[in-house]
C-alpha cells in the first residue's frame, strides 16, 4: 500500500533526455507508442496506465517533435480514460533554455494545485455517496429487522426438523468417562442450523455432574455456541440444545464437542453405523442418536418449549409449544385413542369422550417465568356437536401419579370453557395471576357442550401451536 503520493511528469520518449536535464523535483515518466500507450520510468520499468491517471500532474514538450507527439497522446489518453482526463501540456519547445526550469516549475505547481482541487472535489463527492450508502444500508437493515419482528410475532413458525438419527436398541451406548470428551460430526451443513438434540437413555439418574456441549464449525474452527447443563436438569430422552438465531448461509460442517464432568460415566444413546470415520464419535463406534432442526438462515428463531438455550443467548420472551412437545402428549388412562398429533392439521387432537370429556398433558411444557398462554382451537369437521375447550396449568412437582389424571388447579390457573361449533376457529387465552415460579405441565381439555349428544365418532377437536409468553410488561 502506497503511504505517500508522488506526482509524476509525462514527457514524450524523444524529450526524456532534455527534460531530465531540468532537474525537476518530480519524477519523469516517458511516453511511447500510441495504441497501446506505453509508460516507463527513468529506470526503464513499465508503469501502469491507471497509475498515470492517478499521479500525473503535467506534461512537458521539449521539442517540436515532442509537441506533435503530445497532441496524438492526448487523443489516445482521452479515448481510453475519457475527455478531460489528460494532464495539461506545458510546451517548452520555443522557450529559451535558461527560462525552461522556471517555466516547467510554474507549470508543475499549477498542475499539482489543479490536481489537488479535482481530488478534493472527487473525495467530497465520494464521502457524500458513502453517507448515502450508509443511510440506505441502515434503512434496509431497519426494514429487514421490522419484517423479521413481524414474522416472529405473527407467524409463530416452528423450526423444521431437518434430520433425525433415531435411537437403535440393538446398538451399544456410547460411554463417556468423567472428564472425557468426544466429537460428533452432524449429518448436515450449517446453513440455517437452529437446534441439535442428543439422547439420554432410560433410567438416567445422575445426581451430580455437568454436561458441556459446544457447537463448532470444522472449516473455520469457530465455536458458535456452548451449553452447560447440570445433572439435575438432565432427563431421559431427547436433550434439545437451541440457538436464539439460526446460523447464516455460509455452509460449513457443524460438529458437537461433548464433555462430561461427573462421578460416574455418562451413557449416550446411539443410532446407525457409518463407514466414514469422520462421522464416528470413536473409531468403529456407531453414531450418536441426534436430531437437527433448521430455520431461515441468519434470523431470530422462536424458542421451542423444553429446549436449553445456548450460553449468552438473548433472554427468551416467548416459548412455542408445538409439534415436538405435542407428539409426546400423555392421555388420561383409557383415552389414548382419542389423543394424538395430526400431521394433516398440524395440531394435537384431543377428541372429547362421551362422558366427562378428554384430557392431554404436555409434561414440563412451561418454563418458570411464563405469565400468559394463548393458542388456537378448532373442530376440524363440517358437521357435529358443539365442543368446549379449556387450558390449565399445574406444577410438575404436583403431577398426579396416575397417567393423565387431572390435578387440582390453583385459582387463576385454568381458563373457562370455550364453546365452538364445528369448523369455527378461536383462540384461548390464559393470563396467570403471577409468573410461574417453577416448571409446569400444560393440560389441554375438551368436552361436549351441555345438551349435545355424543356422536358415533368423536369430534376432531384440535389444539394448534400455543404461545407461552414470559412476564415483562404485564
């Protein structure tokens, strides 16, 4: 990078010797040829035409031949760089030799001042253009942020389960000794990556210890996120690790680095085998059972209920209770055939029974701090009886032992019954009297409206994605 600017003076090749005798303070560059133009410094080394355009402040003609050649040069230079780009000519061919140095210095000073003025104007215009670009960039970013916020607030779109390596009972678990570390390459690229889940086996009961998981990108070596989860917060099944913003469009190879600090070894559920050693957590070992979710690259992601947010993530102000939680709904004893997730309607069916209705429990669906619940309900059929819908919450610690039983709900922790005819959509709202102090189960309940006759087939009463909002401004 050039640290100082050195102006140059152009002379025709035939005038180089006589111009050098003037002993000018600026270096000379000789011009030869016409198509293309050739430029050489005093040492005979070629000089780029772009450098001449930037640094030349004047041209000298020391002889009639040089003056004639300078006229041809001006036309060729203008043809390449545009009219008005050629430096001014100082014709010294008719000036006495004793006066030539003074005349040359005067021309050079005039050319340098003019060149600096043009450069100043150009820089001023560039600064204005840069300011306009910054304003346009800021406006674009603000518009995109507003669009992203609108999408985040209204669509409630869930992250997409991109790939799952399901647990296989026939595979031996992966054992991780205290202080041990293993790496697992994920079966996808990093574009839009938002969540990763690993699986803990049934019967997991570690009382003490810390599980540390880092998400890294192999090509850049960057660590994107880190999670540290205490043993008390680990439960059998999928352990979902979430980012608050999906990774950008730069496709790299994501991998997990898993470390366990505890008194006993940690068992991780495994899946299929892979012939490529780069995917194996240990040589010859099967892959870890994993789930991978993706979202719109580079955008903020609605947090999924039950997930663990990465260290340093923005505070969660709302949790989405959708497919991943609804598919694990627990029905009341004897009502399993009436409760189930519908891929067709993207919601949880809780079909009312003929006697006292039906109930589905979403276990530990609500985190501490939640103060409001909302979600859509609809009976997905054209005809049938009127169905009533309700929501309720109860602490996980007070969960009834009987599967799917209804607990005693605290005052203000249950909605009233909302009656809906078939085919009509509505939204249930539950404003809690105080933010939840501990994790709670969510109960979805339906029943036939008073006076309705139970049909042969239970109505398709459906709960859609629910939104749990954390207390900020109430």
